[in-house]
C-alpha cells in the first residue's frame, strides 16, 4: 500500500511532496515485509496466473492481503479483479 500511496501523491502533486509523505508514512505505519516464502508465493502467482498482467508488486499485495486478511487499496482495481477472494477497499 505504501507504494500505491507514494505513486498517487507523486502523480497528483510532485516528487518532493511524495518524498515527504513517504517519510511521514514510514514513521507512522507498521511496515509488513514479505519473508522469503512470501516472495516465492508472489513470484509463483505472477508466473502461474494465466492471462494476468499483474506485476510482482501486485502479486506481493495479493499475498500480504491474504496473509493478514485485510482489504486492498489501490489506484487500479483491475489489477486485482481476477482474485475473487480479495476484498477491495473503496
């Protein structure tokens, strides 16, 4: 999610504000990092999900959302529409 928020702020403002927001968010949030198994799961998702154009970042978000049972917030819901088990926050 942090990547998506940074991208959104950068898209609609500028790089300096996005960098400041990134620092502030990094201080305020609990950052969840994938372990090696989670990274392998994300890589497998990219390789094995037929006709999906998702990135490794998208796949990592899917893996984390499933692990933590949380909703996904994203700029482009189409990236996650093929995963019916996920809940999109809108």
